[in-house]
C-alpha cells in the first residue's frame, strides 16, 4: 500500500496524505479523519528506507555516558550494544556519536555536555548517573528532541523511554542471596556503594536494607560508600578502614560492577570464605566468579540496554512508532555453575529481540 493509493481513495493530494502521516502543516479536520481512517483500514506504515533516501542526510544520535574504562569497564559493554544496533541500522541512515565524561567530576560532565550540538542531533541517549547535572543538561534540550535513559532514571522526568532494571528489587535480591550463602547465620553484613548521588545505587542499597529488616536484630547491616573503588589508593584506604570496623563480615554486597576490587582483597587475606555478591559480568568479575572468589553476580545486560536504546530512538524518530515508556531489564543471576563456557553472555547479541510495545 502506497501514499499514492491512499490519496486516490481519499480523493486528496499526495501532499495532504504526507502531512497527515507526518503530522505537519494544516489539514481540514474532516479530511484528516478520512485519511487516518484509510491508513488504519489499509494498515499502512511508512517505508524507512524510502524516507531515508528522501531525507539523504540520515539521522544522528548522540550517546552521552561515563568514560568506557570507569566502573571496571561496565560502560564499554553499553557501547558494544550501541555499536551493534548502529551497524544493523546503518542502511537506514542511523549514525551514533559518543560523548564521554568522568562520572566523578561535575566539571567534566558540564564540559562534555557543552560539546553536544543540539541543532545537528536527532536524538540523545544518556545514563543519568549524575542526576543534578543531568537535569541541567535536559533543561537545555530543545523540546522536540527525544531522549532515552539507560542504566538509571531520574524521578519525575519523562524520557521517551527508560531501559533499566528495578534497582530496589536488585538490592533486595542481593540480600536474599547473601542470606542463603551465609546459611541464615546472624552477624554483620556490609553493603558497599560508590560515593555520589546516583538514584539507582541508593535504591539498590535501600532494597538490600529492606530485606534484612525482617530478619531481626541479630543481623546488622553496615552501609559504606567509597569515592572510587577503581582507584587503588582510595580503594585500599577504604577497605582497610572497613575491615578494621568489621573484621569478620558474614557477607558483602557491592552495589556496582567494581565488586572484583573488593573480592580480590577479601580473598587475599585468607581464612573463612566470605560470601560476596555484586553486579555485572565485566571481564574481571567473570574471572573471579569462575574461580569461586565471587559467589553471584546480578547482570543488568548492559549491551542489551545500549542496543535497545538505539532501537527505541530509531522506532520513534524514523518509523514514528509508539515506544513504551519503560523497558524493564530482568534480574539475571549468574553463579559459577551456570556461566556458559567462552563468551560473556552480555556480548552475545544474536537473538536480541525488540521489546513488545
């Protein structure tokens, strides 16, 4: 079914049908209703290839995220998913450009944000791990420019869609796993998170605490934050202080992908095995999980998140399709016994399907 055929049946010009489809220009209300009814009846959908050929210049999406090496390489996995989607959508004119910043520096964030040319941008993908700075960026965004959140969200902000896990449920699950690994023995359990204002990290910690509240006073929960677990001196000073405070922890939950930094130190000391749970199959986490030095990882499927973020912008900007307000990422648990041999699961793109509307 073509625009020409719809125009013929509706008794209007091709230009009128085009204005109705793309919601631009002036069309008489009765004419609009007649054309929309025919579009619905005939099941017409725009041809993205034809639209791209007509537009010629293509579509440019900017990806604004922390440096790929931060958080133990977690963001590199996001980028792999973005690259894969961009490769698949390249024939439709989709291009992506990355803008990176130091997630622990407000000035780095601001300087990087200033380099995004909104006039030449068709859509923005961002991880709002610095909520206040992200809000300042979004206030500068043109009202017509769609943006997608991945990895995290900001309360009361309405992006085109958010692609992420439920952080509270993730923290609650981490508590349950440590309880099982610790065989329900009372004692002190610690949760370690990065220092900062990350909403989703706070919610993970809250979920973890909520699990233990029902277990009684014999279970003590110690919450501590570290500026940057990937920085050696900062990490060693932090962990020295932590283990002076709790020399015999029953279990440790690290609320981000830097769990291997803690596991390396805990296992270096020897003695009783301390159950450790963390996030994401970055290479070092996967290695320690296989060696039994980390007990479980909750995967957020970062490559999938990046892949989906690009596809949702494509669906909205190019296909003009409805996009769901959120795409939840299930809580995937990996232990030594269920790790497949070879490739890290997050890097296996084959079989990735678009989320249902």
